[in-house]
C-alpha cells in the first residue's frame, strides 16, 4: 500500500515537471540569496577573527599611553626588570608603492605564544627575523604588493591577518623612523607572584582589556546586519514561490489523496509520506541553493571586501571558503521554509474527510472572514511599526520596524485589492465588466501571495533606490563642499613633509594642514584632525549645526568641531564640553562626515600640536589653480621622488570616494535585482497555477459566446490591472521603507542622517517593470487559453466534478 | 657546569639557522665565521673574565645549589644565564646580535618549578658587567656584593617564576678553580675546546618562596663560567654531567659524552678541599645507570653508580626528585642528588639528549 501510495504521489511530479521545477527552483533561489549573504558575512567575520587572533588581542591585555601615543621603550625595560612579563610592539602604516600595510613590530623572544610570529623551536626562522631581514605577510596581501618595493624579504604566513606586515621590533622602529619608541606592550596572561604594582613601575601606562582593541568587528556589525536583513527579505520572497508551488501540488492531488484514503491508507501514513516528499525536495532544492549561494557570494564578495576596506579599513579576504556553518544553516532554512510552506497543506490532508468532495480549494471563493482576519493582522503590524518608529532605538529595532512595516503592508494588500474590486464592481454597469471584476476579485486569494511578493520586491526596490539616490545626491554635494582644495600631498617622513610644504608655500594660494591623530572618542575608536583658519573651511565646510563665530572659536582654541557620528553617539550638544586627554573645550559646531564610521574632532593646528606632539604631520591640502597642478606634481616628483599615490588632485579623490560609494551599494543593487527577479518568478507560477484551475470558470463564459481571443485579452488586462494596483500600492510602502532606512537605519548603522529626495522617474521605471513582469507572466497561460481546443472547454461540462 | 651539554643544544637552537639556512642573506655557512676560538696559553684575567665575551659564540653563568630548609627538607635551585651570539659583535639597541636566555629552577622532594626567560641584548633588559659584577635578565639577578676581594666572592642571587622565587646570599669559602689547562678545557679528540673556570666553594643562606610560603635555607652552591665558539661533534647525542660536593670538602666535576655508536667518553676534574684541581684521565671515571624513570615521556636514568678507582670512589647518586625536568625551549633534566657509598655528600646531575 505504501509503495502504491508513493508511486501515486510521485506520479504527480512526473506528470507536472514544470511544477516540480518551480518548487525546486523557488526554494533553491530563496536558499541561494540567503546563504549567499551568510557566506559573505561568515567570510568577513573569519577575517576579523583571524585579525584579532593574530594580533594576540583576543585574550591579551595591553599596556599603552593613556592618549594612545607612542612612548619610550625604557618603560618596557623597567617593567621587565621589575619582573612583569610584557612584550613590546610598535605599530604604524608603511607605504608600499601605491598601497600601504599595517607594519607591526614585535619581539619574538618575549612575545606571548598567541602573538608570536616566529616559531622559536624552528631555528631557521629566528636569526633572519631578528636581523630585520625577513618579515611575514599573509600571501593574499603579498599578492597585491610589488615585492620589489618592500623594504625586506617577506615570507608568506597564513595565520596572519590581511594587510599586516610583521617584522622585528627593531626593524619596525627603523622603518617607521621611531627609534626607541613603542606603541603598546602585550601583557602575558600569567604573571609571577609578588610583583610590584603596575602604576608604581610605569605610572604613565594604562592597562587595557583585550576587547577594547577589537574595533573592526564592532564597526562593521551594522554593515553585516544590513546584508543579513536583505538576505532574509530575499528568503521571505522566495518562500512565497515555494508556498504557492507546494500549495498547488497539494490542491491538485486532493482527488489522489481522497482515493488513497478511501483505499485504506491511514491519514498519518499519508502525511508521513508527504512530509518525506517535502523533506526530499527541500534537501534537493537546498543543495542547489547552496551551490547558487556560493556563486552569488563569490560574485559579490570582492565588492563587499572593497567596501569594507574603503569604508572601515577592515581587511577581508576576497576568496570564498566553504564553511559548514552557513552551509548547514542554509539547508536548515530550506527545510524549515519548505515545511512552513507545506504546513497548511499537510494539516488539511490530515483532517481531510474521506468522503469529502475532492473539489479544488481554488474553486471556493475566499471567505470574507479570512480577508478580515488578514486585514486585522495587517493593521496590528502597521500599528506596531508606528509604535516602534516613535519609541524604540537601535539597529535591531530599526529592522524589526522594517519587518513589521513590510509584512503588515503585504498582508493588507489582498483585502485592499478585494475591497477595491468590490467597490468598482458596484459602479460598473456592463455585465461583462461586472463579471471581470467579480472574477478578478475571486482570484485575489489565489494570486495574493504572488502579488504580495511582487509588492514586497517593488517596495524594497523603491525604498533602497530612494535611499541610495538620496545618499548619492547628498554625498556628491557634500564632496564638493568638503573637497574644496585642488591638490592633496602627503610626505613620507616629517622632514619630507616639511620640505614639500616649503616648496609649495610660495607657489600656492594656501597650504593647509591635514594632520590627524588616533584618539578614542566616546568609548570608540576616533580621530582628531587639525583644521586651519582659512576661508576654504569658513566658506565650504558642511556644518549641520553651528554656534556663533564658530570658526573664530576654533581658530583661537576656545572651541572644537565634532562630526555628526560623534554628535549622535555622544549626545553632546552645542556648548557641551568634550574631554580630550589634557584638554577640554566646548563643542561649537557639528559637521557632516559621510562615509566615515568613526567619531571625529577638529581643532586648531596649534592645539593639535600641543596635544599630539608625536603625531606625524605629513598631509597637506593645497589651494592652487587646477592648471598649475601638473607642473607642481612634476616638481615634487623630481625633487622628492614622491610616488603619484601620495599626490592626488581633487578630481581623483572625488573619483575614489564615489567609487567607494558605488561599491558600497553595488551589493544592495544586486540583491535588489535578484529579489525582483524572484518576485517575477513567483507571479509567473501563480498565473500558471490559476490558469490551469480556471478552465471550468471560463467554460461557461465561452459557452455564452465570448471568443477565446477575447477571453485571453480580458485575462491580460486583468493581470495588468492587478500589477498596476500592486505597484501603486508599493509606492507609499517603499517610501516609508526609504524613510526608515534614511532616518533610522542609517543613523543607527553609520551615525548619519540623510535628507530624503523623491525620484518619480525611478518609480515610473519600476511600475513599468512590474507591469511588464505581470504581463510576461500572464502571456504564457493566456496563450494556452487562447489555444485551448473547444473540446477541452466542453469537457468541463461533461466532467463537472 | 653541565652547561657544556646544554650550551651545545642551545647553540643548535639559536645558531643552527646559520648552518641550515643555506646561504640566507649572507649568513655564513661556516659555523665559526668571525668568532674567536679558544687558544691554549692565554691566562684568565679577573675581574675581566667574569664579564661577557661577545666575540665568542656561546657563554654561560651557571649556578646550582643544594640546600636544606629550616624544616629539615632538602631543596635544590638552579640559576643560569646564557649568552648566544648571532654575530661576534655587540652594539646598543635592538640591532645587537646577542641573545640572552635565563633558566631558573627550584626542586623540592615533591615539586619541580621551572622558569625561562629570553631577552635581546642592547636595550638593558639583560646583560652582564664585570665591574661591578652584575648578571641579570629581567628581575633575575646575580650581583657581586664584595667590596674588596674577587667580585664573585660574595654574590646575591634572585630569580622568580610564576609560582616560586628565591633570594640567596652566597659566600665563597675557597678559591676560583680553573678547569683543564689553566682554564683551557679540551672537549673532544678533534680539538674543540672552551674556556672554563668554576667557583665550587659557595656557602649559601637565604629564602625560598614556595606556593605554601617562605622557607629559610642554608647549603652549598657551585658556579660554572664557560665560553666557547665551537659546537659539538654531530655524532654526540647527549651528556650526563655531575658536580659533587663531598662531606670531606673535596669536589668532583665529571661528565660522560654519549655518541651515536653507543660508546661514551668520560672526563672530569678532582678538586681537593683547598681548591687544587687535578684533571682526570680520559675514561678514568665510570658512569653506570642504576634506575630508569619515566619523565616527560622519556626514559631517563635518574640514579647512577659513579666509580673513580684512582680515588677509591664508588658512590650511588639518588635523585631528590625524579621529575626534575626542565621543560624549556631546549628541554633537559637537571636536579639535586644525594651521594651515598664510599663518600657521602650532595650534588647536581644534568642529563641532555634523552629523546622521547
């Protein structure tokens, strides 16, 4: 019996290969998008973890100057001679041709095992390393550099983080021109008993717990959360397809189920067999989805890596490795999704009365009560979204808000359409018109899921599109303000920078400092910049909030500027004092600082020099006529041999910044397109489903004298109307989503709020796309209808079930 | 001391790259390139020779002490500072091609504590000066405290590990003893040699800090000073080394070199109670393992029969603690032993090259 039942159930899939394909493809697509995003996130996280582990920072305390500056290595010797087990480190940037790497100097003889670059038991490694002849670099970073430009021989080492060149501490001091200086000390986890107190030996150093330095991961969390949210959206849309395909397969087999039950198959076993069938299909589709997901991830990862590097300075490998974690999660999600989609069908089979008529459910007009329940749920979700928008804070809350908004709006769509069609039907005089509207209304429940998917995809496109375009407009305008200087030069050493400044001063209108120092701000990594008193800034700098005489206050050292990120994060208002090590001053202005995740402070050059005497003062912005730049560039190049990468004109900086910007949103764009594709596919499957079941409804109309061609045209028009209504409805939903992204998610994730601009052109394109997708999806079933042999239509009456 | 064996191992650790690196970046292929070799007939000069000899490849200040606590229990401590040169020069800063390594141990009948320190030369973290005499790495110190006599006559010795520390005062009750020919100590038939002298007559008092609390101790200590540039013969696989202090005031330093063929070569010095050294004829001293213990995954002979027929010596050495394993970068066994038989006393035993 079980065997017979199995062959009967599988016979359905054999007879309907298209439906099988739809189901597997739908689930595979959903799994692919979700697992692709997961794969990207997993890869990035692994890179961060490796970075943190190789720095010896996951479980090692560090000692450093309270202001983060370099200090004399005598503090290290004092601590060692007092018995403290510490190891010196010097970190800085090293330029290698056009690129730069983090140069980290360590002492292999005292470095704790976790941080030790050299295997002391392998004698071949130690001597050349100590001599400063050999450094270690991750092979992937090595591949991006010109080895002839490296100051020493580099050996590849896989366990190192990307972008970090490990050398001996002595070599690091030489290469960074910091003789006798160190940036921090690594503290061994097990210290001898009876040591003198730390502050008695090294009163100027502060001990920091390891997590205080693991900053990259926390900075990029929001970015990954963004990606994850997109992944879930795509999965949800994919589930609509699966739901409709599985639902259809269950509907069409109701007669089979009844027959099997009548023949004596217990309901439990039937459900068991169906569950096994769903499991098998889910695993098959999940497997395909994982493959596609890996493909999606591999295609997107280079862009994501570039974004993370450009935006956060985080090094992420561009190559994808298969990790069991996301592969298993992907399969699990495929299974869960398939069962969620099949749950309703299974439940019905379990409760199917043996003698009940095997009438397809789609025949039944959706009960108004079902729509009322759906409408009530939608209202509840939308109210919840409103409450969250008004009260909650935080990135998670922002995404919950988005989820409530989208789900509520989606659930509200079928009742809304139904109501609209009912309203229109009452106003229509023509009989045919009334029939078309009533018939359309009857199809809303069947098409509902597909229309919801289309609506979600459209809304997401409008939302993300509006956000990206608003951001781009704001960003380009901001770049114009911010990059007022025509030419930017950076010296490699202090002496060189001073000499270049001297060379430039007589030729340029102004040479403005670009000096910066790392400085923790509001408990997170931040930076302090020097800003000169010059019309370049007074006239152009993009201030969001400004007190009276803001530039005078900064210039005379009685005030400072902070960026929007720090302003939002710290809650400081104009006039509040910001504490820096050794100085505090009131905030006199807030400036927008897009594309930078860190908090930032600007103060006068004099103040800067007083607070950070050790900070290298290498950068300068040059005000000069653009046509004079080439000659200037040549002069600097001839005299100092400065590589081109250190001399950038305004246009190049803008190009680079916009490049970072475009890459950042390339991922969003790609996911958007994929989501829309999935939604279109969902629509197609729904139309196909309905077309197959609608023959009995159309037969009487045809019998009344309407030609098949006319019927087909009506069907097309119906698809167009539904798509148009859905698109129209998606517009406010999408705009609400855009607002949430701009005013809530961006603020939480990046620390800046953007003005919202409207782009009706984009909407028109999307509307046309939706209409096109709907028509395209309708064409195939309509063609079939137009070509249905009259005999088939007649059979409807003969076979009246 | 035993250090000769260890030093060779050490030299392999730190210097083998020279040989194995196959022409890396101008590293010499000849292990002895640029380094001074000991030459017979150059007298030792003090206090100069208490200090470092950076033109030699390897050097050590090696002290062991057998101690008795107020509680009546036996203890032993080790304090060693090794110098190893990548190149025969010294400079200030990280570029100085000299490396310092410290080993400290404290042995009780039930526990054996070990600590190891490595340090660069040239930044003040570790080093040795002859006048005034100071040898240190981190907070471990061997400091001369005598005002007028030889710098090594009075010494203060400290070291600290995670679980232990000690602080001892040492006073010499006899003269420095030159090993070999006026300090020129031949190490092999092919002529490898080192400079080698000892101070085997220290009386010790001080305090040990153990996890259970402090213990006041007294006892005897033995300091070895040795420097050389020549690694051992590759055929030699390890050493068994002893420094014995007999109750009648005489001392014996002896060693057995083991080679791959299974043969051995023994030598040593008999030191009379007044400090007069008598080099032993090759293979006059006989080493016989009596008991093998399983230590750190290795089979190590911890009890020995030592015979020197010319002195009517036939004694048994019994380890205070079988587990006196030095789990350092270059692992070896080193611990105090009790002497019974024809002569009674206490001493130290070092064994290297017992591979798992």
